C-alpha cells in the first residue's frame, strides 16, 4: 500500500486491483477519520497507517457510498477499533441489502445490518460538519453517494463522483453508475466549493478542478 500525505491534515492510502483504489485518513482535533474502507486486502495497511501517523485514535469511518470496493475493510477495522460508521441515510438500505442498487439484478449487503448510521443533518436537511469535514450529497453514481470536503485544506474527497487520468476529470465508471445524468448534475459541487485539490477513489489527483468544469460539462452535454 502506498501512503502519501496530500495536505496538512489528509493522507491518501492507495492499492491496486486492476485499477487504483484510494481511501483517506484525515487528522482532526478528535483523532483520525477514515473516509471509505477500500477492499479487504487493505485492512492491515489501513490499521498500520493509523498507528504510524501518531495523530490520535481512529474516531469514525465515513462512507462515500456502499459499493464493496469502498466497504471491504470495515469488518476487520471494527475488530480493532469500535468506532461508528456513517453513510447518507439514502444509501443505507442499499449497502445493507434491503434494496438492490439501480441497474443491479439483486440486493447484496456490503455492510452488516446495524453497523452503519446515517450522517447527521440539520432541520433543513443540510449535512453537519464532522471534525473539520463537511459532507455533501451527490447522487448519481449511487442513490446516496456523498462527497467530503475538508474546509481548511480545501480538499474534496470525491469518491466515485468522478474518475480521473493524468490529472484530468473523467466521468464515473458507466458500468457501476446508477444514473449518469444525475451524476453529471451532482458534479456542480465542484463549482460550488472550488477546491484546490480533488481526490477520487479510482484515478489520481486533480488540482484546481473548477478550471476543468466547463469542458467537463460540455462533454457531458450539461448546459
């Protein structure tokens, strides 16, 4: 596993399984927040990295969504760290196997029932800040896909909202995306936040992604 510090508070943890798979460890005032949990073979590397960072204990796991390449290490991590796991409330019925993901033939649980809690939201539905990390609902790749923005570092952890290649934004993987048009609409979060750096699960870093959004929208047919 390759570990790289990408900003003052965030480390990227990467492995390969045909394509790159990233998860992120975020240092906060309370300790470490893990964003996504990758595939099962990443568990040992994730746990070792948390220990080596000397940035406090693991406090929680935040999921961008419930596909198995984002949840695979959860059970192993929870054996060592009894911490809460969060996802958007819209995503939980799918990751627990109560509903089949759109375009999938059958429901399959990627996380055992009762482990995942809904992200906290205010009275108007806005998702609440979590130790310096702000969640935003970005449906399309999955019904409850959520991105996480580190406000101080100005880094957007975008999960599967995009893929990328050589620093260029690419569309999410069509085979696994529930509603591509909705995913394209959700990409407007980049213009809303204007992050300095965008990270995706499958791909590489995109610097100043807002500069690419006009071209991305054009290729996606978004007005």
